């Protein structure tokens, strides 16, 4: 059974870059068909899809974040990463990595649907504060 685990700093200062890593076990980040996603949930709000990397290495970003978001994978470490530049307190929240069998419909501006993901990390709290 695949397992995902997020890691990274819990506290980031405004204007800095947030870097998170998702380590995958029990499955490969280069496996056919699967998309590896970053999702976040600000306090008191719903979950927001940030982006994904597909089985062929193609990268997809949510429209509101793509200007300061980058996603990559490291097949040798079986990890994928998120970098979010110029963070502000509005970027505070719980960050999740998740696997799904297809590109989420959120990419096509459809509402977030948790059912599109079959495996989740436990989430990591990130606070942006000086």
C-alpha cells in the first residue's frame, strides 16, 4: 500500500520560499497513470489544489498559484517537492501531498473533490509569520 509523508519547515518568514518534500513508499513517483499532487488547506477554509506532476513528468499548476509555485520530482529518492516563493501570511495552512489516478478536474476549474485522490499524506502545518 502506498504511503506519502510530507516534510519541511513549520515556520517560514514572509517573502521567503517555502520548500516541502513528499516522500513516497510502497509505490513509485514514476509509475504509469498516477498523478502526484500538492494540496493545501488554509485555516477555516476548504482545500485548494496547488498542482501536480504526471506520470510522464508533465507539471500542472492551479491558476491562482502558478506564478510563484514550482513542483518537481526526484525519482532516485522517490520524492516530489513543492516550492512556493514570496510567501505571505495567506499561505499559512496545512499542506498535503496526495496521489490520484488522473489529473484532477480542479485543473479545469472545477470544484475541489477529495474523492479524486486515493492516498494522502498526514499533512504538515506551515505558518508564515515574522
